């Protein structure tokens, strides 16, 4: 759920924003901190900064489940076959999730196993799923049904 906060609060990626600025999203900020602690930007580009050895993570949270599944092998994922579960298990044990498959032309991962705890893997998963692309997430006004918009605006706010 915390990964969705960035849909509206795009400024969460600003380095001047802290967990105290927005209450209730501490896990998101823990994940962001872990990207610095473990040097993720050494290999991955995140919001314009970082390396290019690993895949760019900016916009990862805007991918659809289908788009993610089409380019990732779920054979070694023990939990549900979802993007979030794949990412979580990959943080826990990259070599187990991506051991490589010559038949499918998948190379083994070069990401090191950092020995993350389940809590750290969860925090990193929430953070990277919060790396959204506002251009993808925004629905152009002209595509929004005016009838639905009128219905939504007439409903009382709870």
C-alpha cells in the first residue's frame, strides 16, 4: 500500500523529504535508505542517478503485472506469481530467483546476495514499487468519462 503513496505525493523522492514529513510511510523511507546503505545506485539508475550495470528502477512501480511477467521468469518464485512477490524474493536471494536458464536465453543474475532480512526485503520492495512514472500513471483528462467524473464528484467524501 505504501508504494502507492507516490502516485499523488511525487515529492517523496525528494531527498529533503523525511519519514517525519509524511506520517505512516516509514517503510518506504526505510527502503530508500537501504538503497544508499547497500549501494544500489552503483549498479541501478534510480531517478536519474546511478549506474547502468543493472536494470533502471525508475518507473518500475508503473509497470503492469503483464509487462513484468513477460520479461521475468517466475519458475523459482515460491510465493504468488506477482511482480511484488518476485521483487521481494529476488531481494532475499537473487541467485535463487534468477539462476539463469540457457534454454530460455536467461542469464543468471549478477546481483549480489546482501543477506537481507525479510523486513529489509519488504522495505526495498515497497520503495522500488513506489518508483513510479507520473507520465504513465496520469490518465489524460480527455480519456476520463465525463459521466463518471460527474458521478464521482457528486458522491459525499467519507
